[in-house]
C-alpha cells in the first residue's frame, strides 16, 4: 500500500507542481528520488524537486557506504565532477539532502550525484543549511507529506570553482515548501554564510522567491496564487 501511495504522489507531482522551465536552457533530469533542472552555465541544478513523506523518513538506509560522489551521466552536457571541488575551499553541498533519501538505497546513492550538489562553505553546510533541512523533516513528520523545491540562487557574475568545469558559487540558497494536507506554503532564502539566526527569520512568501529566482514553482496547482502569496508563520511548527 505504501508503494502505491508513493507512486500516486509522484505521479500527481509530476503533473501539477514541478517548476516551469519555459524560456530556460536547463535540462530536466529525473531520478527516482528527485527531479532537477540542470543549468550548464553554472554547472549545477537551478532547482531540485522531490516529495518527502512521514513514511519515507522511517526508512533505514544508511548514508555510510552509499556516500560516494559521482558524475551524473544522464546530464546531456555532462555534470560537474567531484574533482572540481578538490582544494577549492568549498564542500560538496547537497540540495536534496541524503537524510531525506533513506527510504531507498538507489535514492540514497543518487543523492550523491554531482547534479544534486552545489558549492557550500563547511560552516554553512554543517550549520544553518543543516538546521533548515532538519526543520523541513520535522514539518514532513508533522504534516504527513511535503512538496519541496530547493536550490541555489543563480545569477550572472558569480565567482566560481572547478578544475575542469566552472561551477558558480551562489550567494544564497532557497527552499520552497508546500504542505498539501494543510494547503499552505512557505519559503526560505538563506544567505551563503555562517549564521546562528533562527530559521524563522528567513521565512518569506513563495512569490518572493519566484521574484528573486525567476522560477515559477507551482504552475497549474489549485489555489496557486493564494498559496504563493500567503505567509502564516504561526501555522508552521518552529
């Protein structure tokens, strides 16, 4: 029954809520655990979208032993390489977290594809970004399921790293979240720097992230306008 429900959720998501890529040169890449839009200019995903459910968080696939970073050969132009990060001063930061993929060995392994990775300082990756990821998992447990889109804010003129590929270093990262059981949405834009500020202080409307990134996150979803323009902080567990 769980497998059937998961497939139904994935099918519904693919039809109604994946971001609109019209006018973009990004390649859409689908893996069992997530879908992404790969931006060759910046050598990373512009967005990564996936479903996180309470049931998926009960999975027990370990990270250890499944944590080898490797190129994504399904990216037609070629993804970044693990070696591009060597001696760069930046960690290989997950967009869709490995801890959200412990329901499947394949999903866990593929969370280490380089198409799901963006340059992050270790202080950011192990600090506020990790705190944001843990909070999102708390919400998935509380609200049964979440539709999540996450990624870097990509723009012209960013500094870059890379020995074989030029990988842009984002100034900030975002998460866009919709809880279908509550019909409510929320978004975060977090500066790419170490911070002890509460995650709540980064909460904004989905409309604001759309304005910043130029991405249309939930095209065709029922009540899209209301969901994306409303921010009710008291409706979310902090």
